[in-house]
């Protein structure tokens, strides 16, 4: 008769306990790894729907379970008009697979998709945001063919940020056809479009669902997704092509637009999505710069006169600041002696920040109301950063770690830390509350390196295997 040795049984028991512990850690990481309240909306708590929890558990334990297990919560009223609930995810930069890619790297890419997806799903189920913003650099390189662009886009909307089919019909259809996009037709349409018509097509009011523009309330089951252009998606202006821009528009949306909320009311606010990759040059396609500056000009002339609220500016490249305030200091590089692509020589190759002149123009236009708070959220610098832009001498904006509101309300800029595993899988949480005006609060909910996610999955497989041996061995001894 075959028997399980005590030592093997002890090994199985220890492995099972370790597996439970690792998976508990992975699923409850917001409260295990972060300070109290850091992974919630500002000044918001949840109540239990089960009196037995209040009776037998300490407040700390009860809050831990209610935060981590939404089904234990008492159903809450939807947030009122005087709150903003937004997630920010910095630079996921997902890689692709090529014929030469080794299998271990393919497996790593596969796991990384679901690691990032675990972060999003955990936080979405916990907090149910109204808006989700990915800060650009969705992919790791813009130098990919349309076919690979489609492959990564499908992974993006099914693994990293899963959405129902009706929200991604265009992605599914494009991927199934797998045909190179007709960017030349799009180019012709863009060039023929009247500037004011282009701007008007990029102005929205009270939009909470891209599939239903008439929806007037937040969609907490499927929040409004905003994808910013990053240099790894369309390129810096010195190498951004019509093909790059066309396929981004096709699958991720426009690169410049404004969404007004509660327009004309006391609690008015707006989101401005600005393509900072096409603000400075010299550019490979100067039209892109013209379109973006035209967009800003029309915001100033057409939108600002009737706008009395606060602005959330979303863009990829951080605004100018002196060296030492962030990990990346100001830097612009240009193509020089590029023998392989000589037509790029002299054009912008890369940049860490926008320059000081561009920064001043943006701040003056996007934040016209001196008595209103505003916030800027950017990506690009994976380490993240936090500063204030203060207006000094009535016409000079200067970045600082301190706020100075002598001349007007200061504008905060958060460079959102990357959600990649090397930067501990961050979720940026932006809460806006309206009292006498809009106040914005930002916090990070940190996960950890991707190895812990892998450990949770591998430990489950090992435990299932070992437990199967324990359970099946007595059965084999019968025969």
C-alpha cells in the first residue's frame, strides 16, 4: 500500500499556508502596503452591510475587510455633482513579441499584462472611478508596424484595462481585419478640415461615456477612458508621422480635446487633454504643431471667456522646471548627422520638459481664472514628481516645492509615477471636492514589484499539484 510520508505531508501543508499568505497579500495589497486612507477617495469611508462585523470585529479589522471586499459594503449613493473621482496610470509601456523573441520573454510579457491588469481591476472594484487616464507611453515603442500596433492595442483593452465588447468594437474589428490603416485618406481629411471645425469637433460637454455622449451621469461600471499620446506612441515631433498619428486617432481617440462639466454653474470644471508632443519642434510634420497651437488659441478665444471654473490639464511631457526639482532636468536633443534618416537632421529628437516659453503660454491659456485652483497631471518621468507653479511678478510662472499665492491661486503639477513593476505598480488617485471652490487631493496606492504577482500564481499551481498527489495517492493504492 502506498502511503504519504509525514515529511511530505508537512511540506504540502506549509506550501498551502504560504500560497494562501502570498495570495492574501496580493489581493489585499492596498491596505497592507499603504497608509490608512491612501488608497481611498479623500474623506470617504465605507460602512459594513453586515451588523455581525460591527459586533465582533475591531474597527481596524472591519475597515480592512470592507475596503478590500466591496460585496461586504453597504450600498452607497452615487457621488454628488460636487466630487471628482479619477484614476491616473503612468506609462505602462507594454512590450511586444517578435519571431526572434525568446519564450521566457514572451512569458514575461504575458504575465506583465495581467500584473498591470490586476492593479487596475483591484482598484476599480475597490473605488469605482468615473474617469481613468493613462498618461501616455501605452506601448514601449512607436517603431512598430500597424499589425503589431493592433496586437498591443487588443492586449491593452482585454488584459490591462478590460472593457466590454461594446466599448471596444472598433479595436476588435480593426484587429480582426489586420489591414494596414489608410492613413493617407485621414491625412487628406485633416488637411482639408477648417480650423474652427476641427476645434469644435474636439469640444465636449458633460461626457461620461464615449459610446453614449448623451449620458449625463458617471458610468462607474465602465468609467470614461482617456488615453494620452506619449513619445512611445506617436514619437517626439521630430519623428512623428501621419501614420503614427492616424492609427492613434483610430484606436485611442483624439490627441487634443476639452470636456466641459457643469458649464455655467458655480461648480464648473473641465478636462483639457493636450498633446505636448506636438507643441515644440522643429517637427517632421509641422502641421501637427499648427493644429495643437490652433487648439490652444481657440480655447483662449472661444472657451475661456465663458469659463469660470477650474481645469484639470492632462498631458504627457511635464512643464518646464529648473534642474533639481524632479529626477529629470530640462533637456532637448535634436537629430545631428543622422545618415540613416538625413531628413530628420535638425529636428527635435527628445525632450524631458517643455521649454519655459511654451510652459508660460500653456499656463496662461489653460488656467485663466486667478481665483480658481487647477491641477496638471503628466507622465514621461517614471520616477514621478510633485511641484507648484506660482505666478511671480504678475507675469512669470516659476515651479517650486512650495506654493505662493500672492498673485493668484497656485497650480499643482503631479508627474505621475509609472505603474510598471520597477516603480511598484502605482495607481494615482485624484479626488476633487467642491466647497467654495474646487479642491484637489492626490495620493498613490502602491502595489509592489511584479515578482510577487508571479509568486502568487506559481504558488497556486504548486499547491494544486501537491494537494492532488496527497488526495489521489490513496486511490491509486486500491489498484
